[in-house]
C-alpha cells in the first residue's frame, strides 16, 4: 500500500514535470511505475513496467519527430532552433520555470529576425516554433498519461 502511494505521488510529480518542463517528466513517471512494479517481482509488475518503459521510448521519439517535421516543413532552419535552444538553456537558469520557454522563443525570434530582416517576416517562423513546442509537450504528456494508465490498470488487475 505504501509503495502504491509513493508510486502514485511520483507519477503525479512526473506529469507535472512534463507540463512545467522543469523535471524530466517521463523518467519520473517511469520511476513511479518502477517503485510499484519491481518490488512485486511478478509477471504483472514486469509487464506494467515494460509497457511503461516502451511508452517512454515511443513518446520520447515522437515528441521530437513530429514537431521537427513541422518546423522543417515551415522552413525554420536548424540555426534558428539551435539559438532558441541555447537561449532556452540560459533562460532556464536566469528565470526559473518559465525561462526555458521564454528563452527558446526569444532565440528563435532573434535568429529569424537576423535571417529575414524584418519583424513581420520573423514572427511567422516564431509562431511555428511555439506551435512545435506545444506539440512536443502534448505528445510527452500523452505518453505520460498512457504510462499512468498502464500503472492504474496494473493496480486494478493486482
């Protein structure tokens, strides 16, 4: 019972980490599932853990493929995304919680402004980058919720 509560708490914290992008959310969710599954040592626990681990891998791959394709199709170059990533990392340390997001957007906007020469032309690329970030978070959240669902199914079947 105590392990189930700890597992549930870790899963909730992981899901909040996905939304806030402060914690490695899916890894924390998997840790929560592991806290419940591994001590059980039975087939059900290992199946639930395996399903959750598979969903983590699948979600992690898809969260980069889908937004990356959208950005490529929109014509946003890799240099702009790289500058966004660099400013996002700096922003993470300068402004906790929201700095990563703000830094990424500012970086993409500045790179596109330098590349395209006008704010009116840079803003559409920035909107595509914002949309891609949103999709990435939604895909990761969906994977986390599916992982939580596998754990809940395991609780019901146990």
